[in-house]
């Protein structure tokens, strides 16, 4: 389905069919969308963590996510986590990759490397995390779009306690911060939210010419 | 074009063709994508401000955006701005709209209204702005996706000084904060970035099973 009609049709599923599974081909679409999303300086400072162990999903649901059923009932459950320590090495790796993919000498990209380092390292650590989390949100928007087009149900979820999710998954030692939860699956036929008309502001309320 | 190939093809245009114009039908696709983007509690706390006056675009380019040519050379130029003061009235208006669209008594949505107010009003003002800006970034991701599918060139731009853009456009009195700049148009045939292979991490570098 083309994107605008698909966006009209999609909704944030509240009740999943636990028996309905997402195929690996469907998962690949979402991962590829996430990977292709544009990010500031192309640094892609996030990881999509797929939580597979049912007991861990149950633990997140009850201890960190206000008992929302999507955490355990969707086919797949992810934590989109931002990198807490984007540093000079991160930037150097990104430049290494660019030189390799483009087949150019690394030295030709060193001006750009300095520019990126100048910006990123001027941010205080908490600002750097806010910056990384914003990039994760761009990728979330692209992932939601790809899911809508492919007819895959997803629920982005901000209702959770990041410190608790980080503790459950040991994210601090991985230098990651849980940013948004994403349930992916097939909605239940009796999800009452499936039948509600979509509520959105008018174009005039969100677009102005100045 | 379907979304994954379109995302592979798109790139952040650096050099636009100033003579090539975006049609109103193309603009409508972008606005509709922005409008349909999912946001936390469906509050859509952002405005897409279309800056039309050439002198104002020039002013932003030279004074606030490091002289990046996209600001003045793209067919259209926008500031995506987040609301700085999402408050109880904002939430009440959102509930009014939901009741109207769904054709239900407002009283049936008051439990949800309390829940949203409880969350939003518990955030300090600066945290509330960070939250609103994250929602703008989801919408940016959806807008970029819709542009890619429709073959419209866009450049999301974080390289600017928000305080200066806010001052130039008088955003503070509108209780808005410039969050990301978006140039929209048709790339120039001699934009050297058009021909560079896309650089991205591998799936394995951004997706892990834990």
C-alpha cells in the first residue's frame, strides 16, 4: 500500500494476537528501514535490542512498563536504545566506514571528521544523549512508515521507566539508554482500537506560512 | 517507488536547483505525512513553519544556519518547531477533538485526559520541551519517508542556532522552539552528493538479540 493511505490505516495496537507471528522477511523490512534512516552526521547512534526471552519480557512488562500487554503479547518486542557515549572513537569509526564504502582515501574525509568532532564533543554528556535520542526518534518514524506500508502492526511505547528497563537489560554497562519500546506483531481481531476513527489535527493546525 | 528502495535512493541534498519548484500536490503529501505521524498521547506538539519571504530565508541562512545554501536555494524551506508550553489546555483541546471525531461523549474520555495530564504536567518545563521535540523527530522521520516514496528531495538540517532562528521568526512569543530545519526541492544535477554511494552500518551493527 502506498504510504499516505497506509499511515491512515495504521494505528497503535493495544491488543495483539499472541498466536500470530512476524516472519523473518517482515522483520528484515523493519531493520532495513531503521538502518536506512537519515541521522545527524550519519552517526546512527542507536541499537534496536530484540528481547526474546519470555521471562525478561514479562519482567519488563510488570516492573518497568505499567503492565502494558503489548510487551508480552506482540510477536516481537524491542527496546530502541540510544548510545550514551558517542565519542571521538565513534566518529572515527564512522569516517572509516565512509572511506571504505566510497573507496576514497581516509585523509580526504578528515576535514569532515574534525567538523563532526567539533560539534559532538562540544556537547555536554547529557546533551549528547538528548541528541542521540533524537536520532533514534527519526529512525522510529521511518520504521513506523515502513511497517505501515508493509501492513505490519507496530506500537511505539513511551510509557515505561527507562532506569528500570536499563537495569533489567544491563544497558548501562553497554553504554546504552532505553529510549522507546516497540512492539511488533499482528493485532487481535477484538482490539477495540482497530475500529476507532483516526484522530488528528487539521493541516491548518500544524502548518503555517510565516 | 516502494519505501525501502526509495530510502536507498534518497540522500540529504546539499545543492538544490533553485529554478525547480515543488508543486502544491507534492507539498500536500508532506503535510499529510506530518499530520498522520504517530505521537505520544496523540498530542502532535509541533508546527511546520513555511518561511516564504526570500529576505527572511537569507537572514536565517547567513545569521543562523552557517551559510548553508539549501536554506535559500531549495524550492521550499521550513522550520519544524516544537511547542514549548504543552499544558492542561493543550491536552483538553486534544480530548475535545477525540470526542468530536469519535462521536462519543467527552465524559467517556476524561479518564484518559487525567492520565495524560498526570504524565505531562509531572515533567519540568525543560523536560516537556525535550518530550515535544522527540515527537517532532518522529514526524520528521515519517515526512522523510513520504518524501522518499514520492521522489521529493528533502534535507533535514540540524546545523543551525535555535536561539537565532527563534529570534528571527519571533517564535518565543508563539511559544515555539525551532527544532530542525527542512529544505524541500529538486536537487541540482551537479550536486556531487547525488552520486556518492550510501554509507550505513550493517544490520548486525544496529540490531542485537538479547
